[in-house]
């Protein structure tokens, strides 16, 4: 509890793309569980829980800041897209190296800022246990930027094989609508959309 008292303000004030994340409870829970594990003599678990809590507090902040900085400072074009992709790659590595609560990452995608949403998509791409189909489908249908829509589609393409029949049908319908409305002249999204539709068609019968 002393640890919580010392770090409480740090947890509360974590900023992610200009908005305070709702990470306080998740991080505090881990610190409390770490204290309980240590009292039971389970030092390995206590160490792991403290590492997860620290990751929740600190890890995403520089990635979100860099994403926001690139979008503000560079003109639209190939160079900016490449720079943004480098930031996304860092978010993927983060998800592979650290533990995050799936429900929290889903909230970033559903309710977060632009920086939160793209970071959540990248983390879901890298970590299957973080994925949420409904949240991903909603981003494809109502994306804020072409870059965000592309990465939501990229995530959906990774998920096709594990979707049930209804989910696969809804994904195909959404992609078909967006192909005719949002990205008729965007070759990258067109190609990715065609790939998703092909994967849906080729699913085994009954899936």
C-alpha cells in the first residue's frame, strides 16, 4: 500500500495523446496483487505484476506522442505515411513485449483519441489476445482517417480465420460498402479489401 501511495499520482496523471488514460485502476490492481503475492512469498509473481503495472503507466506515452507529432509536423504524403508506419511498428513491439488488459485496449479503440485508436489497432495486430472484432468492425465502418481505416482492415484480415459465419458475413458486407464509398481511388485499401473478401470466400463451408 505504501507503493500505491507513492505512485498513485503518477498513475492518475498518465497522459496518452493529450487525454488521461483510464489505466489507474488496472495499474493499481497489479500493484496491490504484487503486494499480496510478496506477502505469500511468491516473489516471481510479485515481480511480474509490478512490471505489468509499470508498463501500463509508462509504455504507451512516447508512442502516442510521436504519432501526434508526426501528423502535426509533416505534410500528407509518402514520407509522412512511412513515419507513421514506424510509430505503428513500435506499438506492435510494445504489445509483444508487455502485458496489457484486453478490455482497456478495446476502450482505447472505442472511445479514445486518434492516437489511442491507432495504437490500440497496432497492439491488436501484434497480440491476438487483445483483439476485439466488434470494435474493429466499427472502425472500418466509421474510421476517422484513411490511415486508421487501413490498419483496422489489416487487423480484420488477420482475424478472418477465427470469425464465426455471421461475423465473416458482416465483415464482407462492411468492406463491400466501404470499397464503394470511402476508398475507390485508394489502391492500398482497395487491394486490402479485395484480400479480405477473398479470405472470407475461401473459408471452409460451415464456418
